[in-house]
């Protein structure tokens, strides 16, 4: 008993958690228990299972087990041929890539988890975008990073504002530990950092000697317009580390991603990667699948599907949302970001939308600190079918009408 209160086992357990673990809360998106069984979620960037290449992955798995089972099934390194495929993909982007500098990981999410171990002591500054991918940024915050969010407009991160921040810090003799940026089809806004800003960002990184973590999860998912050079390809001074993933271009369940950058970055990340190397088995399967242009053809098919679904979503929004709700028509990626009409709260809209059987991510979930962003929502067109997207948007339209 603590006073009148009977201490539960859960509470006793919780007392043992580290301060960091106690800070973690399971994400709660509005009141529980309102979900309808036929609810349509446009909240998360899941892949569309319709295009999982089951047969080809099955064939690749069989081939690996027939030809290379001893290496694939034992402890060992990631498959060298897979590192080489990644390096080859980077060379196609104009990077003078060396397979030795590829670090294969359990999704790019693993690199994001390891970054604070390598770079962050409590009180260090990390620069992020606002809004951003909180899955990553939460980990930086838990390590005690002081997060500075640079605003985003339709051309991505506001580089002038970044420069001001770097200049102010330098004047105080301080340097951020890194700049975390999602330059292509940003999560959550879908924006693309313009070429001019890319060049300036890379130049600022070199001038102020600050690493840039380029998280390019969506770079290959361009279904319209011209591809822009990656930050890594523009970087001649070696300050950019690029994160990539096979989650968006093949299947998230593979849990395969990578980091590419200076050998020092790779070595430090490896030191904290305590489970050792990633996937001797799965890297062989993915490499086998990707042979002979198969991965590129698969990406083309994904882009055809995602273009269609993004267009269906945009049309449905124009039809069902109030005219004062504004958005940019995406040219790629998984997400569409809607700026709500003045006075409409994303959280309250979500409560209503749930009653009508639809879900989205309220903008506040995409900002460090969660104070900003209640004036916007993120909608994912990646997972649901075109028909479900249409129905989901119609239901959110009804929630708007209620308000
Ligand atoms: C910007 C961004 N980076 C990284 C990830 C994590 O991807 P992975 O499956 O490779 O861990 C995601 C997934 O949603 C993402 O949106």
C-alpha cells in the first residue's frame, strides 16, 4: 500500500524502467474505443500488399537455399553482392560509391536508432525539419538532444532559416551534431527540397562542418516529374550520410535498409550495432530478386500504382473537403499533407472522422514537442486501394461537414 492506493504489479514494474523508457508513451490518436470495424485508415505509410512480388521472392528464396545455403543460414556478413548492388544504385545517381562504405541494417529505422549513440550527448543540438518523421526524431529526443526544428515550405526545408541558426550557434562557439532531413517526398508533407536549396544545404554543411543525415526513403518513388540529385551526390566534402531502405520499394517486412557515408560514420555505427551484421540470408534473397533489372521494373509498377492512388486521393479531396483546405498534389512518395481551414483542429476532426469510419494522422503528431501542427493532417495513399481511398476521403469530408 502506498497511502490508500494499492500499488499494482504494472506500477511496480514501471518503477524499474529507466527515465528514458518512462518518457515513452504508446501513441494515442484520440479517444480509444471509437473505431468502427469497417474503419479505413489513411494514417500510416504501409505498403500496398497488392504489389508484393510473392512468386518472385519465393523463387529467389528457393534459389538462395539451393545454391548458397551454408553461407545464407550461418552467422556471417551481409551478402557482398548486395552491398555492391546498393553501391551500383548510388553510382547511377552520380555518387562515386564504394561497396565497402555500405552498412546494411535492419531497416533504415535501425540507423536512426543508432545515430544518437554515435552523435548525441544530453544537451547537444540536433537540427530537424518541422514537421518531420517523429519515428526518428523521438529517438534523438530520448537521448537528450535539444531539437531545433527548421520550418518547411513548398520547396522543403527553409534553408535561409537553417543558415541563420547555424550562424547564431557558430557565433556562440556551438555546432549542431547533425541535420536530419528528408529531402525527397518528405514525411509527412510530401515536399521535395529544390535543387537550389540542396546545393546550399550541402555547402552550409561543409562551411559549418555539420553532418547531414539524408533520409531518402522515398527517392525512388517518383511517379511524376524530374528526379533531383541527392544530397549525397552533390556532396564533395564528405559531410552527407545517406540512409536508404527497401521498405518502400520492395517490402517493409524484409527489414532491410542501409547507411552510406564516410568510413568513420560506418565504423561508429557498427560499434553500436550489437547484434552484428544484418541478414546473410535476407540480403541474398533480395539481391537475387533484384538481379537483371527486376527491382527497377518492380519500382516502375509501384510508381504506376501509387500515381493512380495519389490522383484518386487528390480528386476526392477536391470533391469532399471544404475549399479552404489546401494541399500540394504529390509527385511521389506515400503522403499528402492537407492544411486545414482556419479554426479547424486536426485532433477534433479526427474524433469526428472516426465516428464516420476513417482515420488520418493529425499534424501535431509530426512535430517535436507536439505543440504545433493541429492545423494540418497527413493522409497516406500508399496502403489502401483506390476505392477505399475514395471512401475514406468521403468519410473525412462528412467529418468536416459536422464541424
Ligand atoms: C522518412 C522515413 N525514414 C525511415 C523510415 C523507416 O523505414 P524502415 O522500414 O527502413 O525502417 C520511414 C518509414 O516510415 C520513413 O518514412
